[in-house]
C-alpha cells in the first residue's frame, strides 16, 4: 500500500524558497488572486494586500 505524502518531488523540490513555498505555488496563488479580482470577488486593495503577503 502506497502512503500519500511520500512523493520524491516533495522533498527534492529545487524551486523551494526559504519560506517553504515553491515558485509554482506562488505563481498559482497569484493567478488565483488575479482571477478573484477579475471576477469581482475581491477588491484591488484586497488583491494588493494578498500579493504582498504571498511575495513577502
């Protein structure tokens, strides 16, 4: 039986930053935020605050 969470790429992610987030994760979060803003779910101010948190 294969256990989840033991994927080799999880421990060998060469794109991991010092805060533990991969570049892929950061890009995905930024894309999600842009979509939320475009759809009118979040305001520009909320978008900017969230981007600052992600890019910190």
